C-alpha cells in the first residue's frame, strides 16, 4: 500500500475550510487566502492577527510546532478583548461543525505552560505564555473556577475549554487536543 497521512481540517476565522493530507501546507495556504480576503474587505481582521483551528488532535508540543511551522503561534490571550474574540470565533465554529475531531469535547491547546514543565515539583510552578521568542508573562488570566488545580500533579499545559464557556484549564501536556493558532498578518 502507498503512504497515507492523517487527514485533518483547518478552519480560519473567515470560515474558509479545506481538507488536505498536509496540515502545514494547508495552514500556509489559508494564511495566503485569509490575507487576500482581509485585503479585499471580505473578512474582518482582528487587530493584526486572526485565529485558526487545526482540526487534528495532537499533544501540546506538536500543536506548538504545527502553529509555528505555519507562520503563527499557538494562541496567546493577552486581554479580555482577545478572550472575547477567541470565544466568538470558537462559538461560531462550534455552531457550524459537529463532525470535526475537535468535537464533542471542544477543547483547544493554548500557548500556556508551567515554567520548567519537564522538571519535578510541577505544581509549584506558575504559568507563562510560551512563544517562539521565549517566555512571556500573562498580563491577563481567564481561568475556569477552581483552576489551575494541577490535577493528578501532572497538569503542566493549558487548554481553552469549550465546556466551561471557553475559560482556561490546566491539563496534562500529552493529552490529545486540537490547536488554536494565532496567525499574524
């Protein structure tokens, strides 16, 4: 038999959706298409970036790489306005697509990670945004009630939880979630 790759979808905020076997090619193509749609006035740009979903469940480190390889980053949420923008984007996606592997859980990786996540005493460490440029403080937080709780003493990464009104929750870094990317224009 020939080579086969997992099929996954990527959706961007402008509701363009494509199916392909190569997630990186698809994200790059959607970045180009979205740039054109924004420039032509057919889509709205949120500040100088837009959100995209990788419709493939992966571990946190793979989500980080997928977004970065596509010219973006695993999503950071730096303000209440950005939190609301991400929530609106994801609610739109949730309403229109129940066949995505991101459903029914509707949980997405964010760039949040505990400092020195691979070291002992994980639960004693604070969260920060991990970007290609390094660690960034969190000027804003939007945790679900009772979070972060470092459940099972292994929750070192951060998700955006659709089951809790898209509030943040800590989760083990090897969980399988879809990625929310933030792609700059």
